[in-house]
C-alpha cells in the first residue's frame, strides 16, 4: 500500500500516524492560567529532545474551530509548564483529562486529581506522578494555522521530581516501577511488555 499525504484530509493522516508511530509516551502537562486556573491535559506527540540544555517537547494542536486549547494558551502567556509522567495506576484519570472543559474549570478539581506545588514554576504537578519535569518555555514553533494547527512547544527542564518508590537499587528510575502509560491508536493504551537488553556497539 502506498499513501500520498497530500491526498488525505487531516483526520485520515492523523489516524495513519497514530496507528503507525507506536507506542508513544504521554506528556501529562499541567499549567496555570494568568487568572490562577490550573489545567491538566495529556499529549502523546511528545518526547525528550536533548540533555544540553535539558529539553522536552510536546505538540498541542488548535481545536476544530482553529482556537488554541487551554494548555497552549497558558504556556504562551506564562512561559512555563510541568510534564508529568503518569504510572499505569493513573490511566483512568489521565484519560479523563482529555475532555474539553471550559477555561475557567480545572481538571484537577473536576476529576479529583491530587496536585502538589512545584519548586521553580507556578503550575502545580500531579502529586502521584512517577516523575515530573518543571519546565520554562524555550520556544514554540508553529507549523500551521487554523483548525487542528500543529505547534511544537519546547521546554527547558528547570527542576525534576522523582517518586522515591520508582528508584531502583542503582539509584536511577526503574522502568518497571515507573510503569509508564503508552499511547496507541484509537482508544487504546498500553503498558510495558517484554524488555530486551543489548550492549551498545563501540
């Protein structure tokens, strides 16, 4: 099968991508608006960028009407956010926060998700996250405008919270204890399966 992206509408191209790039890590991004409303939303177009400077990236899109969503607007206004790595035990809560709520309503309160204060940014973190990265905005790259417009948000990591119970005997996060949620296509999520260790070639 061969596919020409220019012959597909945005929804069909999105469906091909999310059913092919698998599994995807999830950034559970918490922000605070200028008016003090705490927002929380998941993004599976997400990954680490580099370690010097320590940088993460996630990609919020505008809604079907071309309006920026709460997370994007808050980051643009306050220039900070927190990327939370949720364990499998929080899958239901994470999925709940994908709902579209009005800007004046907080997902933390609506879905009874415990928050905790951050150290370097105003936005709270998810208290029961395995790991939380406090970030300040580095830059936003806009790839398009209008409905479903894509943007890449790059954040500089300025503080990291690691739950003590996810650390292994070597002092580093143990992937089994972190128990991260992976995103698949459609309504599907996944958790860790088989792990194969291989020495990297010199």
